[in-house]
C-alpha cells in the first residue's frame, strides 16, 4: 500500500503515520526527518539544507528528489510506504509520478490558528524524535520515551512557523486537487485515536 499523508506541521500527521505503520506494517518516510539527518551530518549539502529548514523554506526539489529516490530503493519499501512531507508541491508530485503511482492520499486538516498554537508549544526529543507539548498534562520537559531533555526546533519558533504555514497553504492546496481521485480527508480536531478511526476503516476497505 503506497500512501501520501498531507497535513501542515502540527496537524498530527506524524502521529497518524505511526498508527498506520503499526497496523499495516509499512514504513513512514518523513522527508523532514530525512533532511534533518543530512543537515546534522555537517556536510556541504547538509549545511545548505539546514539553511532552508531554519527559515521554514522548501528545500529545492532536485535535492528532495534524490533523497526520496534513494529511500524508495531500500528493501523495506517493497510492500509499500507512507510518504510523510513529500510531495509538498505540484512540482514534487510530478517527480513522484515519474517514480511511482500511489494508492491513496490522506489529508489531515486543522484550522491554522489551532496549528500555530500547537506548534509554538511543541517540544522534540533530540534522541528518539518523540514529540511532546508544553500544554499537555504531565509535561516535564523530558522525553516520555527515553527521558532525554526536550528542545524546541528552530523552525517551531514563531517567525518560522508563520513562514511554514504560509508555504504549506500555497504549495499543498494545489495537491489536494491533483490527487482528488484518490483523496481521503480527515479532521484532527479530536484525539489521535478519534482521528485515526475513519482512516483505518478507509485503509481496510482500500486493501491495496
Ligand atoms: P517537517 O519536519 O515536515 O515540518 O519539515 C521541516 C522542513 O524540512 C520544512 O520546513 C522544509 O524546510 C524541509 N522539507 C521537508 N519536506 C520537504 C519537501 N518535500 N520539500 C522541500 N523541503 C522539505
């Protein structure tokens, strides 16, 4: 089953992906994470990527295209995958079409004011990538999974958040039309489990 997950930063897209991975046994390919890994390597390419990421701007499509091609060629992708954060523009959707067709596109939707609110209070674990929120009950500042002190990503700071949400609106909205024949839309206003329930039913029926 080859899926694309669309959703702005803070929409709960990553949490949803983890549930799909668990139940359908396909890997989550997070473009943001893959790019951050390269950025933290300190290579010339990494420095270039880090500069785009810090500003909340899109990394150029030729770089992203190489990253996704390499990842899709790995053996854990043979039964399918969840593309998380790719494609993020029509140009990237065309690149993907040249590589493979996908079975379905799931769009996770939340009003922008709510996204902004969730993002400024989001904290990330530098070690395992788990995400917590200062507004959640029981927040301690340490990772719930591995107890490492959490940090605020540079692009979760208010200036970058506005840029990211704007970029998202401009680039991803056309994708909703591009994939209209295979689109499933879900609101993430409720809890993660409430968001997942209709998605699971849809994917069970899809059975690809
Ligand atoms: P994310 O973790 O998905 O919020 O992505 C963080 C940052 O990585 C974005 O603000 C972009 O700078 C970069 N990025 C992630 N996915 C893509 C993509 N498909 N195309 C270009 N840049 C991307």
